[in-house]
C-alpha cells in the first residue's frame, strides 16, 4: 500500500529530502511513499535545516501532511 504525503509550510522553495534523496521543493503534494520509516530533511540556504528522524508511515495510512516552518539562521 502507498500513503500520499503533502509537504507544506514555509519558506516556499525549500528543498525536501527523503532518506537524503531530493524529491522537490515546498510545497509538494501527493508524494507517494510505501509504509516504513524515513528521515525527512527540509533545507534552504539562510535557514536552519529541519530534520525529522524516524518519520513512520503505517500500513493503514492513506494520506498524511508534513508541515514545515524553517527558522532563519543566525548566520544569515
């Protein structure tokens, strides 16, 4: 079974990685993932990366939403 993931949040254009494979930019809708455990990372220059280790998709999940809000880096 596949779960469809919506990646939403700010800032638009931040790069989305699932298990270190780039899958696109925010926002990204209806991205299919099989059940399992993943690492999700969202990155954009000038912002602190948001990393979610052990993001779990259960066999009963049909759709999920990942909401991201990157914080500006103090170095930017």
